[in-house]
C-alpha cells in the first residue's frame, strides 16, 4: 500500500512554529515514528510552500497511490486550485489539520478541500496523521 503525506506552507517549521498550537516536534521526527509504526506501508512525505508544487504532486500521485493525506495548511482556506486537484484525482484524500480549525479564526472555517475529501481529521494534534493512515487500513 502506497500512502503519501503532503504538507503545505509553513509546516516545514513544525517544532519551531507556534509550538503552543502545533506542538514541539519536527515533522521529520513525526514522520520517522509513523514509518516505524506502519512499516508495512510504503509511506512517503512531501512538503512545499508553493501552491503549484502541491497541485503538481497531487497530479503525480493521484492515479497511482492508494491514499493521500493532505494538510494544505493556509492554502486549505484559499486555494480553489488545490480543491480542484483533489476533485480531479482518483486517489482518495484525507484532509488533516493539527489544530482545531473550527475553534480558531473564522477564515480557517472555510476549506476548499473538504467537499472532495474522503474524510477530515482536525484538532487531535499530530496524532491526526496517525489517525489518517489508520483510516486507509
Ligand atoms: C493547519 C491550520 C491552518 O489554518 C493553518 O494555516 C496551518 C496549519 C493545521 O494543521 O492546524 O498552517 O492546517
């Protein structure tokens, strides 16, 4: 089974960025733990701060992989292009957010991804990535 985690803008700063919201672990450490825990899965990871690169990655994996776990970060709330890409690919996409976006500013309540996602997980911290992998098993 092939699953990719795609993280959007500023998530390369996990561990340093607003640790009270996003935790103090780097994504490299989180990803390492996930790879160890789900060793039977071919798990890969991609991060970009560039909207078009996220769209290109969705196109690249979206007809071949078994699952996409997408935290489009701020682009979730703004990107029709990422929403259209999620709609256009065949691979099911699980949307993840570390924080409880519904409990935060109103602009974070809107998602261009959710309508075409298989499901949405938010508010469980970095454990959301683990839960998203489990949803594909
Ligand atoms: C986020 C929530 C977004 O609103 C924010 O822009 C992020 C991270 C989360 O994982 O909680 O960068 O997607």
